[in-house]
C-alpha cells in the first residue's frame, strides 16, 4: 500500500533531503509538482476553488499553502530567510544559518507614505484568506461625525471572522455546537511602509484604541525598520496583547505573523460603542457574524483576489 500524499510532509522531506538548498515557496511547489504529477492533477480535479483552472494554478495554490504554514515548517526545523521573497531551507550548520538569517536593511524598508495605505488592504485580505479568516473593510468616513480624527481612533481598517469548526469532522462539529464560543473575531490596523521608532507609538496605540475589542488584534505594516524598533514593539505588544503582521505586498501568501498574540475575551461594550456610530460597514460585519453559522452563503465578505488555502 503506497504512502498517502501529504503536501506539507513532502515539503519537509524535500528541504531536508536537499539541505542547504534555499527555495522560494513557488520553487518548492514546482519541484513537488514535477515529482508528483499525478497528485498535482488530482489537486486540480478535486479543487472547489474556482481560481484553480490549470496545473499552473495548482502550483500557485501549493505555494500559498507553504506561506500559510510557515510556522509549522519552522517548528519542524526549517529555516526561513528574511529577504524578499523568503526562502526556506534546512541546515545543520548553525553558523551559516545565523549568518543567512541576520536582518539586512533594504532601501525599500526605509520608505514610508509613498503609497496610499488602502493599497495594502487587498494584500491583507489575501493573506487572511490563507488563514481562513473572512474579512471586511471598515471605512471610518461612513460613521456619524464625532469630531476631528475621532473615528480614526475608534474604527480599525479591517475586521475579520473565523469559524472554529470550518475543517472539523462531523462528530467534532456536532460537539462544538453545544459550546457558546464557535468563532474568533479579528481586528487589523494597517500602516504603509515600515514601523520605525518615530511612528511606532502613534501606530501602536491607535491599534490599541480601535482594535483591542477583538479576540485577536493586530498592527499591520510592511516590516519593522531595525532591531531597536522591533524590541520596543515587542514590549508594547506583550503588555497590551497586540500582535504584528508583516505584509508582503507582492506575494501576500508570504506575509507572516511576526509577533503572535494570545486570544483575548471579546469586549462587547467596545463593540457596542463602535456600532453606535452607525457605521454601515461595521454593522454589516455584525450582521454577517449573526448569520454566518446558519447560512454562510448569505453573508458578504471582502473577496480574496489572489490566494485561498485548501487542506492538504
């Protein structure tokens, strides 16, 4: 009896067999597709994702899955470079590994405000889709006026919803129905460019102000300028239970949660405060949550324009 094909295990096997060789997510997907052409065809035939129309789309999908499970690979001894695009590799040489992973300043990390912030919203939507988080854009301009900049500190840029039992077997899903908590809520504050010491506190405490009501709250940007800013941000994140997501605007599936955050209890008083502004986007978010468990096809979320992750 042949061994069952599990994509993530084949990624590990490939990298460990070809140690010291560094591959991007798409290069890994291409190598596995070449090695397992029948599995690649099977993925195409069995996919429910309308965006997967040919074998090249399957490779892109597999690349997205590599990016979405980056922490799984790290936990299994795989190293990840910090350059863009990221490369994964396996090494038994600690000195070489540390040298390769050393943070390198790039010209692109020194810029800020050279693009509209809204250009990053679709990137975050795509990345969240790889984590099976459904998202919705919140436009503070749709709220009743409360004074200059009031709504900027009250409304997050994007909100998210994830049903816990989306991939559960029937027995576990039926059991879940007996418990009150069946989903997680997310809130995201997005900043263009990178986080530096000079803009860190304003960006961070805006996130605390408008996002701390959710189970998971994140500040989102394209990176952190240097180690000093990263240490300061880590301290603040630990104190206020906020996470940080690094966005890769060219390859959304290569974005990553750099600073994870523990799950918090939902602050319904804060949710009520936001909803009281009668922001139609946020009210739509609450309505979507209400009917999601009963009839998810009747809800309307942001559309992921590039990638969605399927199970192995």
